[in-house]
C-alpha cells in the first residue's frame, strides 16, 4: 500500500489512544472494548444537522453470567469532551478501515479496527484480543512519553479504569460493586477516608453539642445554700432555683425554668414534646433527673431496633443524639445501672408515655 494511503487508517498507537479515550469516559475494560460493535446512532433533533446526538452502545460482560452479561449505554454528544463526542471521534477515525474491509469482501462491525499488515490477522482479533489491545495502549503511551508528555511508565488500561471508577463514580457497575471493589480497595481513598470520617464525626459531635440546649447543674438537695449555687450556675432567680430543686417545676425529663415563655413556641406557653426539652435553653436537669434520662436513652436504643432506618432518621435520631450527648458529658456509663436502680415505677411509666406520644400537646 502506498505510504500516503496509510494515513487513511489509524496506526496501532492511535487505536491504543482511542481505547484510552473510551476507558477514561466510560471505564470499560479491554475485553468489552475488544468485542464492541459500531453503536446504533440516533439523529440530532436539530433539522439542520446530520451529526448524531446519541450513540447506543451494546456491551457484553461474560463474567456476569447469562442473566446480566448484556447491557447498553447511551452516549450523548453534548459537545466537546462528552462521551458521545468521544465515540464520534473514534467512529470517524476507524471508518475507513471498515469501508476498506467491506470492499475487500471482509465486512466487519467491530468498533476498534485498523488496516491489516501482511497475510496474518493484523487487526485486533486474536485468541486473546485484549492482550493486543493492551499492547496498543502501551505503544501509544510510549509515543506520547517520547514526545515529552507526562505519562506514567506503568500506565495500563486496568489502572486507568480503576482511577475513573474511584474519582468519577460508578461506571457500568452497581453502586455496591463500585464501593466494595474500587473505593474500599483504593489506597488513596483509604488514606484520605480516615480524615474524612474523623471530620464527619467531629462535625456530628459539634452539632450535637450545639443542639443540646438543656442546662445541667449537679447541685441537688434542699436549702438556701444549694438553691443559691443552682441559681448562679443556671442563671435563674434564686426563688426559681428553689422550685427546681423541690421538684415543683419538673417535666417528664427535667425541669423548666420558664414554661410560659418557650423559644420553641414563638415565645408563648410551651406547646412541644417533652423530648424537645433537650433542645431548649429553658430546660434544666440536675443529678436528680439523671435516672429518668438514662432510662429514656435506653428506651430510645431499643426503639432504634424496632423501626425502619427512614422512620428512625426522621422521627428519633436527633432526640437520641441530644440525650446521648448530655449523658456523655454528665453521667459516666459505669453509673447507669445504679441510676436505673433508683428509678421508680411511676417515672418509668412517665417516660414510656412520653415515647408513645401520649404526653404531646
């Protein structure tokens, strides 16, 4: 073949470049690319354009088994650097090879084809065509490195595909496969994941602290001296502190310093669930209230196993976080058994009624 005509057909390295382009867009493995056929094309909706807008690509993954091995992808050409645009470049580049094969009486609908070299199979088909395609990627990488491009010496289709899966999200896999076989096995994700998890936990703890507005005062008992301490620590009048200590301002879970003016009820008389006492600055808990609060937390823990995750997240998770945060700061878990032992039957019934929403306004 005259040397000038060779320019009509992609070189082996250019076929490698086409494979890299498709891997970077869709994370296909080499065995899929090796068998990939020319996609169906749907026309552009613009009447004045002949450029196809969508390429429907059929894929075959034998390792998935009979039921799930066949799939299809719609690659939309929405302009430069989109998946459909990339596919169109590959189709134009390999088109002369298919046209020549048809004229020679050897038609093919394979996507990644180029000219033959000599009497043997110089195209991409072989006993293990993906090996040849991998060689073509290596050939392309060597050429661009020689031209001064920064391409890793150990670049392979597998590494490219892994990188695309990790950084661009699931491609031609379920979310579970994406997480189990790509994210959880990627060293960079594992290393950075520790910091992400730690930051997330830190934000959750900070949010819980911010949401817990109930004040806790360890002072208990009766008498002017204790009431004076409680008044100073809670920032309430001494007379009101005495009423808190005497139990005259008790709610289901603590005490309320100002029931008539609730910030959770637009400044009027409180009209919200007692569970929201933990988010209210008018609420006060003393050591005397800890047995109820421990019982409430234990009851919420049991409730968590009895409702769906959606119901828990919508109705109970925030309350559980606030109660747990208060206990975590003011009641050592080693004391919980003794605190529960000090709880009377009437107080248990009160908490149960609150969780059953029988005490809601």
